[in-house]
């Protein structure tokens, strides 16, 4: 059955009526700009065609009824009992309604039925996709006039406070603000955004997204450690955040140890690469972007030390089989890589990585070709 049809039939079973609408929000990949967001820096994600879809409508009782169609699970709670403390998938949905109510918006009893084809826990932000789809549904259903970036910030707060995941604004901003055929350059200090034209097909390119299926062990500790090192370095350098470092060599000379120097070099050079990518894309020079991806990967591998053997092998194999540029995308320690290739090459490169993984006993990867897609909206 078509996913939207399945969603509507589940909705009818639960609510005994048709939904009032269907809304969606996509997952994303980060083209470049990794671990720069919490340094007040720059990121450049684009939205995927993979998306979460939510059918929603008002209820006549006092309940919030949430159903995850992919898990065949239903969670019901009285609207008055929306406070944090919930675990599992329902926290992402309830969290968005909770944060809206905290902000004083009029939230009413509703049925929300969810499905998504964004792979879970692969670093493509399935969590932001479901939050932002619920945000789109809630804003229309309850008549809330909330600007796109504010929606992203509220959805981020739901994930930070209600779910308890200390993530930056990248995922929700991408899921809400991206436009088809474009990347989204985001200044994580000012929240200013710029649409970046990415006419991949028009210039003969495609982007492979490959999930290395590597479990993220110790991620939170490592993430916290990187963050703390950046904050210490900024304090030593007397700047508000590493984004404010203008002269890298002078800054490096003032830092006390080699490890900190390498962490800072990654953040500062990654910000520079992300700004360079913006400039090149604005001039239509897409062919000049792939080398920046390679430099970004080397910097994450050697200076920031957030890659793992599966990810490095996937990147090396992609490059050996014709990719023009490749890098890990997302927070690191596993997850996905992206490989920038000529049109028609992604499948061949994905297969080459599968073979390379098989040879060394890594789990079989999965992959698809990414097309920059639209951010959240209404389907019907
Ligand atoms: P990522 O955002 O990288 O995919 P997260 O750990 O942040 O990984 O979010 C994954 C979580 O989001 C899942 O554990 C689940 O709770 C929730 N989730 C994502 N997609 C769905 C879905 N289709 N149905 C139910 N819950 C989902
Ligand atoms: Mg997530």
C-alpha cells in the first residue's frame, strides 16, 4: 500500500474520521560544515526526498493520540499530561506539542499518525523529520502563525529539553527551511540563512548517500569532550566562540597543547571550507566543490578524530572508484558518508563499497542517490 494511503487508513481506524490534512518534513544530509554549529559557525545541509509524513486532525475528547504506523504502536495521553518524562518515539511528537504549549500557543486534543522513510539512527535526522512534520501539522491545525526559523528553534527545544538530546539547530533548520534544488547555508550564530543553488543533475552530478551501518558507541561522551575542548580553546583565545578566530596560525601558536591545536584547526578550517563552498556554489562552480569535501573528511579524520574504520574505508573506496569527493556526514563515529560523483555513477560506487566491506567483514551498507528536496510542508 502507498504510505499516504496506509496513513489515512490507520488514521480512520483510530479517529473514526478522515484526517484534516497530511504534512511532511524531510531528513537531511550535511554537505559540509561538521561540528561547526556549536562553535557559532556555518553549516550547509540539504533536505532529502526521504521524509516523515503525519496525518492529523482534531479530537472531541481531551486526548492526544499518537500512532507510529511503522511500529504499529499507539500512545495516548490526556492533553493536560503533556509534561516531559516520556521515553521512546512518542517523546518527539509530544515534545513538539509541549513546547508549543509552553510558549503559550493554543494546543487542542488531536490524533497524529506518523510514518517515515528516513532511516532511523543513521545520521540523516529521522528525529528532526518527525518533529518538524508534527510542527507543520500543529501550526496548520491550531492556526499558529510561527515563522520558519522559529519553528525550527522550537522543534530543537523539544529535542533538547523533552527528548533530552543536546543537538544543535542544523537538523530542524534543514528539515524546515530547505528548498528543492538548493542547499541551506546557515549561520549558527545569527540564524541567517542563504539558499545555495545546487543544480546537480544540470551539471552532470549526483550525490551518493551510503549508510555504513556502524553502531554509534560512546558518541555522547566524545561529542561532549569535543565541545568542551572548543569552549576551553575559545576561552584561552579570548573569543566568544571559535567562529571568531580570524588568524589560525596566530591562534594555534597561543594554544597549550597539540590535541587542542588539532581540534581548533578542524573547526576553523571547516568554517572556511563551508564559506568557500557557498561562494563557489553561488558562482555556479559546482565542479569545484568535491575537493572541499575531501579536505573536510581528512580534517575530521586526522584533526577532529571523529571518523571510524568503516567510514574511512567507505570514503577511500568511493574515491578509488570514481567519486570526485567524499566525506563522512553527520556527527561522526559511524553513520553515513556522501560521495559526489558524475551522474549515473552512484550505484557503481555503492556496489564497490559493499564489496570492500564484505572483504573485511563489515556489515553490508545501504545507499541511495540524494536529490536536494523541499523542507516541511503540507501534502493535502
Ligand atoms: P537520527 O535522527 O540520526 O535518525 P536519532 O537517535 O536522533 O537518530 O532519532 C531516532 C529516533 O527517532 C528513533 O529511535 C525513534 O524514537 C524516532 N523515530 C524516527 N523515525 C521514526 C518512525 N518512523 N517511527 C517512530 N519513531 C521514529
Ligand atoms: Mg536525530
